[in-house]
């Protein structure tokens, strides 16, 4: 099992594999069982300034496809994004779209760090 850190800018914590984009996260879920997933909301913009798919888009994909992680944390600094992601996961769990034994946390598992690399 691997641990996935979905974030476009922050340093990847030790023991995690970073997914810098929505698509990279999807690929990791297709090819690996996931233990811990930790989510950022805002995942940047493209060359034209259009917002890329974000952490909330990934949460919706996760729920729609019945994906699994043992634990899910939210490390975003975006309070509205954090609430939307958390509440969507809880509602999906309550309605049976995702497994009821997934542990979902409203807070981060590690401190956010930026090295600028």
C-alpha cells in the first residue's frame, strides 16, 4: 500500500508519493492500493490562467468511482474547499458510495512545508 499526497506546490512529506495533478492522482489509484490520502484543494492554473481540476474534483471522482483509501486527511489552506471536500466524503460514506470504514479527517496529518523547488 502507498500513501498519496495530492498537492501542486507543497513539499511531499516522507513516506508519501506526490501527485501534482488530478490526473496523476487518478493514475496512482488505478495502479496501487492506497493507505493514506491527503488532499489539497487548489491545484494551480494552466498557461492561459484557467483553473486546473482541483482536490474537490478529485473527491467527486473518488466517490463516483467508489475508490478506497484507509484514511483521508485534508491539508488545504482553503477553508471553503476543505469543508466541501470533507462534507462530500462524509455524505458519500453515509449514502454508501464509498466504504463506511474509511477514516475521514477534517485536518492535516503532517505540517505543510514549501521549499520552492
